[in-house]
C-alpha cells in the first residue's frame, strides 16, 4: 500500500532549515577563530577620495611695456623737466617777494631790486626754453614746444608788469593783476611740460 504524502514539495521546508543551519555554523566558526586568536574583526572601510574645487586665480594685472625712445627725444624730455623745476622756483621767489612787500618786511628799494632781478631771470629763461628746442624730426614735440615758447614769453612780460605795478601810484591793483597773470601763465607752462612728458612715456 502506498504512503500518501500530503506535501507534494517537501523541499520547501527542508531548504530554509539547511540555510539557517549553514549561516549559524559559519557565524559560530568565525567568532571562535577570532576569539582564540585575539583577532579584531574590523569592517573594511573603502577610502573615499575627496575632490575639492580649487579656484584658479588668473593674473589680470597689466604688464607695463617699456618703449625705447631715441636718445635725442629723451634728452629733450630731460631738458624741459629741468625747465619745469626752474619755473617752479621762479614762481616761489616772485610770490615770496610780493608777500614781503605787502607785509612791509622789505624797503621799497629792496622790493624794486628783487622785481628787477625777476625781469632779468625771466628774460634768461626765455632763451633757455627757446634754444635748442626739440629734435625737428618729431613734429609733435615741435608743435608743443611752440606753446611753451609762447607761455614763457608771457611770463617774462608779466615780470615787467610786476615792477611797473610796484612803481605805480595806484593802491596795488596793477601789481595784483600782473601777479595773477604771472601765476596763470606759469601754471600753464608747468602743466604743458607735464603733458609732454606723460604723453611720451605712455606710448
């Protein structure tokens, strides 16, 4: 007589039991080996590579390009720079002499002598500025130098007018007007030199 099996697939129960037994045996074995050998079970760590965003700083600074100027060009720039210094000194001396007279810290004769000296200094300065002038091959310098010559002649004329104002019978109006004109022309002369030098060195 045949035995009737109510479960057509008995492996469904046996297989899970076998798997559980294998897992339990493996766990017990590993723990025993680790305990007997003083081993420390360390979970393996996968190193993580960190990529940082680096900011690249670009050098945006401007590079100065040095332009080589001809020797005669450079010599002219040095010449008018020296004339600028002379003009500044003349302006200081005239202003000081005028203030000394206004403050009555000098006699009338002393003031006249100083003002006469300025006329002579300014006349010599006209010659200094006029000759030799810039190299003829540089048209821009020739044109600019003509303006300097005009201004230095006006400065010279102002020194003559300053003495005339000192000797005038008015209450100082002529001398004040001459001083104002002198200062303006002198400032324009100095600024013109600065423009010429700046233009040459910036190209």
